C-alpha cells in the first residue's frame, strides 16, 4: 500500500524574523526526498515541524488524507533521526535494538555485519561512526510509514556512507524518507526528489545544475 505525507502552508518566525514562508512538500512510500540549503536556512526546523516537536505560526500536516497535528503522536507513522545522540549511553547495543524494534526488525538489523561486531558493547563505548550507523539503522528498520533523517552522513567514513546509502535504498521499498545533509553528492545519488531551502522558501529542483542558480554550489 502506498502512503502519502503532505506538509503545506508552513510558516515559522524565529526571533521576529521569517524563517519559513508557505513551505509545501509531499512524500510518498518509495520516495527519498533531499532537502539542501545553507546552514541556518531552516532545514532542521522544517523537519521538527513535520515531526511535530516544533511549533509554528501555521501548518497543515496529513497522512493518507487524515489531518494530524503532531505526527509523532500516531504510532508507526513517522520517526526521526536527530543530529544529537538519542540512545542512553548506559544501554548495550543489544538492549537498544530490543527496545526500539519489534522481533522481525531485530533479526533483520542483527544480520548486518557492522551491527554484529558491536552488539555486545555499551553505547558509551562506541565510536562516533559505529553509534551513528546504529542509530540510522534503528530508524530505517522501525516499522513506520515515514522517516526523517537529519545529517545522516555527517562525520562518517566513505565506506560507512556507502553502507548507509544502500540501507536507505532498501528502506524506501516500504517507507518514504526525507533527509537533510550537506554531503550533497550522496543526496543527489539517492533522492528522486530534490528541494533547496533558500530565503525562507522551498524550491523544487528539476536538475542538480540548478543548485548553482541558488548559490548552493559554486
């Protein structure tokens, strides 16, 4: 079954300055949507508004034509990978997997070679790359209709980025994904829809070369 998330008419001010103006986008199961933009343009704020943890002056959010004010409040609808760590440091990797995922998803994630190598360690013992890889895979394997990924590639080694890209492509078979990252080549390779956020507005890109027009690339 194909599911659809619609976010429209989003308006947000920050410190009396316009941050987001009449933002609109939609995401269906099978979509990987990339949001590009300079630091401070409002990308993370937009993800949090869609997720439901950041208030704004105006918004319309709906999944499968049902209006939902805070998407995170509806089970198995959406999950969110923030830039900061979200797993308690005293958890073991195995415990984190057992608490975040149901049995079928637990077995799937434990088949991953990188996860197998760290499953007996504590979260605070993991390197940044191993922890981030675990967090990304918990989000992607959870049985939600949609996933939001905020800077999934930041700080990762090239080989780990390749693994993450493959896992995102696998996950798109059963969910819609919206991601923000400055590793724009990965975003261009993965995404079937691209947007650039500039001067409070969200612009759809028909071709990557248009990024030069928006001063995102030289």
